[in-house]
């Protein structure tokens, strides 16, 4: 039984849930019924309500105090007999404490509200007999004591308001006595006191010049350097360089006998006095102007710690055109040599961060030179973040680096300077493409050798240098460069995929494997010219019916080549895995990463175009070619890639519900204009795993349609 049941009996109205158990007990013991207690504002707890009730303060009276006042504030006002009407009249800028002290001192709202200052300052001014007309002409940055001082000296707000707001009255008065006008001091940094401002103004050092000098310089140094014509950026460069030196080479003082402050001052004096020595020992042309930006103020917070870049580093970086903003933007894990390599290769700091920290500067330079730039690495869905968050891709890149270990050794031995040229890997090895589970490189390293051999083989005995150009032109027309190009594929399951590729004997519609490198971890494949069907579909509204039939027939031929090689289930037929040579109207399957020799294996991957079997996947690809839409994508506002999970779930539902499947077959009838293409799509979407020959027969029946280029 609750407290309410015990003390109140059967009350028709219950206490509000906002009461704590302790607060509710106070209310019950005070005998305050729910209809009264619940009407007090929520800012009052049970104990406060019981006290208010005991004092005879109704909820109407208590609630009339403004929202800026808490329950405790209201209790204080009531205890001092200060009404809500009086309290609420004070302007909103005043706090409870301000109003409390006004009330205690007997200052009414009408009087206090006329002051433009905070409550305590206004109260002090009132107590000192300063009227609001006199006070309000002064800046709010001044205290009540300052204002009283100014008024006692016959000064008005217009005489003092424009001096620097950090100055106290005594400092302003001193400047006034020296005849220093506000405009001569207002723009100086707050680190300069009134005497400093006075001296700088008398020496005619403009504020923009004085402010530009490093805080290590005292005012007398700033004045002297300015008189010598030394610009702040030049002086700052050398003071910061010297600070870097002294961090590595402590000054000759007995540090143990000095306090930290005394040591810091000794260090400061040493650095400043060494500036002129640096001017004598280091010619200005040896240190580009941009060099002064390399030592940021943050370095001052770490006494004894060497700066990130030495003087030599800065000179090297500046000579190579790598200035402070760029150099500091590279991750601290990169050495100066790394930064020079990356900058030389054109790899920006942001792009360098794209790679995992396990790769050093030489390796990143190599990968970048191969073409592994952020915009060229395509990762799907949740992998589209920074490359270093994709574990699979990192492992693949490691395999690439292992296979080019000799090149990396040579790169590490190279000395980088301003005369070094970027590494031109693109002449022989370049990136063809990437995915979440694979990398493909184009290897053209055999092309030049093959061309020379062909040239020598076709050289006539009487052929001299005069006809070399003619013979080269003739050879060029006969030489098939693609026969000497190869694709190197690195994948997460390279060995398994290589075994599948090597099962195929002279395939025509599946990319042909040449060999597998156990040490390099890659499959060597024939280089097939063309573009992925996925990219082609992005360029066109949709494909003509004859292209749909022709490409579909060749994709099916590729599936049958796999079937005959003992690979019954590809499991990843989708536009990205189909290579199209538009000029020759030829289609090839280019990926076997998910393929299997197990006829009964389940689906794997291919969320967007999967299904009960490869023929169903082919039907979805055919529909996409014919309509540029996905038959099972219910979200027309989302791309197929983004909607892949929804497509997969819905497709599974469709193939478990014949009525839904029939609905989509009718959709094919409504959206595909060509009757023969409609028939092929519907046949594929309803095909079983062993219907390859039947579907192939359908393609043969309509294969007389001539090819029409896109």
C-alpha cells in the first residue's frame, strides 16, 4: 500500500508523479491534498511546498514568480518579504543574486533597470552616487572603480572608451597624461601593457608590425629590429629556428640552480641574442620566406622536445616547393624523406591518409604511382570509407607490394631531392580496377621486348637505317599489342580462383588464365580490352534489343564454358563482372571469385543480382540492359548498390511466392518493348539450374538479329 493510501485514504485525485518519495512524504505530513499540491509549479519540491503552505503562501502567489527563479530563489524572496511583482520588474539581464542584493539594499527595479551594466556593477555605482546618465556613457569593459576614477578626474566616456579594453583606469590615465591617443594604442596586442604601448607609439612602430613579432621578443627588441628594417616574418623565422636548436642543444647555464621561470627567461634571452648571429651565419636566400611558418607556436609548449623539422629539413622542403601548410598536413608518421617522395609523386596529405599506417612513405609512393589513388579505388557500400578501414583491400595491397619487392628496394636506395623525377610506373604497370575483394593491374612490361623481337625477325638482310621508319610503320599495323599485355589479379582467395580459371581450356567468353604465381600471390590473365557492362549502362539510357540479345547470348556461353569445365555455379553474374568490347561486340565473364564446383552450393554474395541459380542472375542482367532498371528493386529513389540488401531480401520472398513472381513476369511484359527480349528475360527468371541448353536454344533461334553498335 502506498503512502497516499495510508495517509489520505481513498482520494479521488492522485499526487503528481513528479514528486519524489521524500517530497511526497513532506506534502502528506503537512496535510496538503493533491488538488492543492499538484498546482504548485514543478520547480517546487515537496518540502518547499509544505513550507509555502505553512506560511500561507498559495500556489497562485508562489507560481507568479518568473521562470528565471528556482524554488529556492522564491523561498528566499518570500522569507525576505519580497513580492513576485517586485522581483519580476527587474530586467531579464539581472540574475537572482543581482535582484537579491538590490532588494536587500532597497534599490527598486525602476532605478536598477536604467543601468547598462551587470547587477553588481550597477549596485556599486548606485551606492557611490553615480547616476545612470553618467555611468552609461562608459564602456562595459570598465569596472565601477574605473568609472568612479574617470568621473572624479572630469573624464567622459568619449575620452576613454576607445583605448584597448584590457586596460585598467590607471593605465588609461597614464596614457592620457603622456598624450597617447586611443587610435595609437587600440590595435596593439593585449600582451603589450600601457608602458609597452606608450614606447611603441613613441617609436612609431605600427601596431600591425609590433603584433607580428614573436612573443619571445621584448618591446625594446621589437623597436630595435623595426629601426633596422627587419620585418617580423624574417625575425620570427630565425627566433623559431634558434628555439629548435636550443631544444636539441641546451644552453650553457646551471639549470639546477635556476627556477623554471628563470631558466625560461635565460633561454629566451639566449634565443633573442642569437638572432643576429643567425643573420650572420645563414644567408637569407638559403632560407625561403615560407620557411618561417614551419615552426608553429604549439612547439613552444614542449621545451626540450625537438621540432618536427630541422633547419636542413625546412630548407630541403622549401627548395622542393613543399611549404608549411602542406608539410604539417602530412601525418607525423611520415619522415621528411617520405613527404618529399609523396609530394613528388603528387600524393596529397589527404590522399596519403587514405592508406593504412602499416604502409610507409616508399610503399605509398609506389602504390600511388601504380594508380592506387583514392578516386580510382572503388569499394562497395560500407567499404566506401577510407581505404585503411577495409581489411581485405589492405591485405591485397600487401600482396601487390610483395610481388614488387625488388622495385621497392631500389626506391628505398634512391636519394630524393628537388631534381628527382616522379616514379613513372604507369609506363609498364598500371591499375585497371578494384573491388572489395580484388585488385587488377595491367602489365605491359613485355610489350617493348616483343616489339623489338618482331622487328628483328622481320629485318631483311639488305635493310639499312634508311628504311627503319617504313618497316616500323609496317610492323605497327601487324603487331597486336594486346597479345603482350596481361592482367595481374590479386584476390582474397587467389589460389582457389586460379584453380577454377585454369580448368578452362581456351575459353572464348570467360577471361583466359595464363598462370598462377604462388610467390607473387596473383593470377596472370589475358588482357581483354573493353569496359565493364556496369560502366556501359551508366553511359546509356538502355541498350538496343540486338545488343541485349548478343551480350546475353555470350554471357550464357561463358556460363556453359564454366559448366563444361566442372564449374556449375558462378554465383556472381552481375554487370560489374561482365567485360564488353563494344567495337567487337564481345562479352566475357571476368571474375570467378565466388564460383564453385559444388552443384548444390548455396548463394554467396551478389546481393543485387543473385538468386536460385546463374540463369536467374542472367535474367536480371538482361532486364537491366533492356530497361536500365532492376526488376526486383522496389526503391526507385535508391541506386542498385545502395538497395542491394533490400533487393536480395525481396527477391528471396519472390521466389518463395509464385504469385509475386507472376506479377514481375507481367511487369516484364509491360516494360520491355521487344517481344524476343521479353521471352528471354522471362525464360531466364523462371529457369532451373540445368536449363542452360534450353535457354541457349532460345538465343540461337533469335540470334539472326544483326549487331547494331551502341
